[in-house]
């Protein structure tokens, strides 16, 4: 049954238009994206099956086409719809934190980093380059893979900062496990980067660790002097 075939006022699309998008459950929002279900299974029921099977929206949106298309009622078209919805969200976030934007709102930074990194199946170490007024110059992904003190090279960070003429930086990386709690390796990396950047008179404003549903800020915890 497609959403258009639901009795008037009962479908998730009608609920969205009447009450606002914030009133929809994860399954109902997903059903609007999927548009229709299959015989014997409504779009909302299909959405619930997907969320249950993959363990959540994050896991669903990071699953491969092969994994998604194994689910009854799914195929390349619906997989493409899911990927398009996910990418639109990321692009809106990138526009909100465009070049020249002054980072005066911590929540904006958190939202941007969450959208960029929380759904990665692998670790990514990235850097937000800022000018002397803390306006955004560029967001750059530097390393991928296991992030530890051996794989993050301060000299590469310093070279990038000099190339872009940045006056301050925020470094960040994600934990694919979903747990944002910093490790001892994260603390060591932060110390090495802080000292390396100090030699060129550039401030390390923060190191943010991105989990599934939260971000831990080194600055807020007093871990960056």
C-alpha cells in the first residue's frame, strides 16, 4: 500500500503536513522517503522492519546497497532514495558552515560535525581551519583508518595550516563504535598537535570526538589549556 492510498488524515505524509515534521517517528519519516511499501506491508511497516533489522537509522543509512536490497521490499530505487535523503542533510549542514562563517555558535559546529562524521563506518580525522576572526576557511579530512598517535602526523597538520594561512583550528575525529568518550590515544594526539601548532603561533581551540548521538569536547572538559 502506498502512502497515497492511506485513509485521509492517517498517513505519515498527512501527519507531517498537519502537525509538523517533528511529530513523526523515525519509522514515519522513513516511510515518507520510501513512499510506498509492498503487498501486505505498508510503507511504515517496511520502515519499521528496516530500522529493526539494522538497529537504527544511522546503521541503515551507512549500510551497503547489497545489505539493504536483501530486505524484502527494498531495491536499488529505494536504496537511492535513502542515500539521497542522507546526502541532502549533509549538504545543508555544509552550507550552514560555509566559508566565511564565524564560529560563534557551538551548537552549529556540533551539528555540522555530527552530520559529517557520525555515520562513517571507519575512523576519520579532520580539521576545521579558521582565520584570526574564527571565520571558516575550510573543512579538510586528513586521515582515514585507525586513528592513533602513530597515524596522525603533526607535521601534515602544520603544513596544511601554513598552506591555508589559518590562525586557529578545531580538530575532530569520529568513533565508529558510537561511543564518544576520548581514549588515551586521543589525549596524546591532542597534546602533540597543541605543541606542534604552538611552534607556528596557531591556536588549537578544541578537539571534538564524534560518537553516534553525542560529541565530546576537549575544551569543555578542560583538557586543552
